C-alpha cells in the first residue's frame, strides 16, 4: 500500500461520507464513498467508520482533512463557526482535531462560517470549503456564487474572502411539501415526463414574478390538479419551478453583472441555470466535487 | 325525542364532524361532535357515522344540510364546485343528495366554489358557507374577508356575492416545517412561554417587510437557535409570525379600507389581528361556528 498517498481529503456530510487519497502532486489516487453520514452516527462511531473506509487504502500515518457536518454540534467534534466576513484561506486555523487512539489517521475537521448579527443569523458548514475551492479554481473571481441544494446558499466572494451569505430552504421545502402536505395527492407516482418541463416553466414564471405570494401560489399545485387535470409530473415541475423562482426572485438585489458560478448537483444546477437564463442572467455550472476537493487542498496549504 | 328539531345543520370537515339540530325559530336545540372527519372515512361509511351521531337526537324525518369536505371528490359524494364569481345565496341549488337507504335522515351536501382561470386556479369547500353566513350576519358588508387556517382564504365579498378569492398554505406550511424539516430541532418540547410573543413579533416584522424572501427567512429559525440561543417557544413564535407576516405582506393589494372580518379559530385569528394592527389595519374576529351555522341556515332558505 505504498501508494504515494500524502493525505486524505474527506467530505463528511449529513447523508454521505466521501474520501480521496491525495498524492504529492495533488492528484486523487483513490476515492471511497459510504452512506455513513453525520445523520446516522453518534460521536463515538466516527473513528471506526473512518478507519474502515480507509482500511484497504492507507496503512501509513496520514492527515485526514475533513469538511462538512462532521464538525457540527451533533457531529463528531464541534468545530466552532468562524465569523463572516472571513478570509477562507485561513479556514484550517479554525480546525479541531478529534482523537483517534491507536490509529495512523490524524483527523482535523474544518469549521463552518456564520453570520451572528441578531435577526440576520445564518450558518454554512461544508459550503465554505467549496467556496474556497472555487476561489482556487477561478483566481480573481469577485461576485455572487449560488449553491443550489437542500439549503441553498447565496454567497458574495471577493477572491478568497467571503463577505456575506444567505441561505434558502428551497430544496427542503420541496421535499416536505411533496411528502407530507396536501400537495402530495397531486405528486403521486411517476414524476418524470414531458409535462414536467411545462410545469417547471409555469411555476418558474410565477415564482420569479411574485416571490412575495409564495404561500398562496403553492396551493396552485393542488388547485391545478383538481381543476385543470394537471399530471403528477406537471405538478412536480411546477412546485420545483415555483420554489426556485421564488428563491431567485427574492434575492434579485444580490445579483450583479458577473456570470454566476453554480455549485451543486448538476441536475439541480441545470434548473437554476434555466431560471437565471429566464431573467437574462448568465451562469456556469461548477462540479461540486471539484470545488470540494480544490477547497480541501487549498485549506491544507493555507 | 319530539324536540322540535326541524332540520340538522352539519359541518363535515377533513378532521371533524359537527351537527346541530335546528328548531322552527332557527335556534340550535342540540349539538353533536365527532372526530370522524372526511380524512378518516371511505364513502360507504358516511351513512352509519351520521346515523350514529344523530341516533339519540332525532327519530323523525329530517333534512340534513351539510357543508365541507364531505362533498369533495374523495368524500361521501362529490358536490361539484360552482364557479366564482358566485351568488352565495344560490349555494343550495348546487347541492347533491347522497343515498341513505332506510334512514329518516335526508342528507344534502353543499358545493364548494372554484376559480377555473388556468394559472390562477383556486378552490374552497366549507368557507363558502361561512362567507354566506357572514353576509347574513353583516348585511350590506362589502370588502375583504380573511379566513385564517390550514389553508387560509382571502375573499372579496359584495354582499352575498363572492367575486374573487385566494388561498395561502400558511397553517399547513407551519405544521410540516415544524414536524418534518430541519427546523424541528429548534421546535422541540414545550412551545408556549413568554418568549413566544417576542419571537412572533420578530418573525412578523420580517415577513411583513420581506414576504419575497420567505424561503431564506425560514432558515433564520435554525440559525437563531444555533447562534443566538433562541428557545423553542421563541422559534415557534418566530416561525408562526414569519409565515403570517409573509401571507399578509404578499396580499397587500387585496386590503381595502374596510375593517376586515377574520373568520377562523379564535386563537389563530388573534394572531392575524395582531399582524393587521401592526400595519395599521383594523380587523374583527367573527366566531367561525357562528358563521358556519348562519351560512347553513341562509343556504337552506336561499
């Protein structure tokens, strides 16, 4: 196993765990993934999970630099938030080192970032590393970055400095309404199909136009199914478009003149790209894994 | 049991069933309640439930005039929606009569009202009867009526004519986020307490001011708990205030110069009254049961 691995990059999220062995040139020489995310673990289980994940890959002493929810209060060991505005190249200075007795792995967990202003509090944990990665991949970039997801983030970068950010619960609202609200009756069965696009466009236009009317417009999913025979794919597209449209419509004052990097899953990022195109804003999809890996590398060097 | 009951007024909702025996003077001489709402019943179960509810109260032939979800497609027998604009005194003309073989009860179910305009579809079922009741209780009233609830309704009345309405999923969004989203971590345990009022005011101000930013502001519940030590009652109040504020803030163009009747549960209506007062609008709480009963009486006469 003298595989040239100098250190291990780890992204430990709520649902999943991923690790990459990095060689002296900064290349990933192996990768591992596991469903053992923070949401499924108690603090004492982390050492064994990480040991097992890396068992066939490294047997010599290595640093493991970890970002994400493993550093949350309910994770492995809390890595207290740094305050924004924040110079992201200094992230590693805020890392914490949980104990791994008897192991050759030396873990460090990067902190998240917070805004403490009372009434405007916000937090991120994991995205700060992707933002640092984006700053490394796009030297000199200044402007808005949008990170679509369960809790989307809108972030303003000045090079590697994070000046301000805001979260939106768009992805999670979609999931809970789809699963638990009266709208579930209109979203049963197969949700893919050609109608989904049409529904998405209809919802998007309404959301972009009237983000302030969101609680009312959501009911159009149900009423459209009852009265206009809207199919489940149409309703799913409408709900998705309405929520994404309302998120973007409510953040128009954040949008500047630079092309917006979209950091998130490609499928969801494509929906945001369509939404931004609708209002004449150009955006570019950045692979989220590339951003995470670049961020962990930059944090290790920083 | 010769108790002077001329007919039975029935409010058959999703969660509950209520019935009142009405005498020749229009007074309720008995009332019954049951948790056997539409959500728990298959169509064939309705006759037995109604028979049992009234078993010790009436033994002579009586009409039972029913409003609410019993007339939904998934209820007892579908009472197709009437189209708005709609003269509410004609509601009974759209009633359907389900069969109750062998019974002395002669049920009729009132229709709901819908807006069919594609892209602006909306439905109500039950509230139309309360609106007719309000028109009977407040002869000559013209203007906006707000009906707080799981799916709040904003309705424009011209006497007994319903010209336009709009739904908002405020109550249901509160419930699903409280129960199923990441916000549940901040809303555990006792949710009442003095902090609840403070949280409500804080959320209300934000929602009224920035209804367009709702998907983002919702995350402040979580961030406020993590960073500023907000208690569960504060978070519950904030979430409630934010959603009610956003509902009202997004419907400002509906608000005219008349005092707004609030038809709904007294506890929830009081929150809406506080919210309207915050923006200088006067409102008056109308007992929802009074409105339902007055509406069923007016529909029977109409």
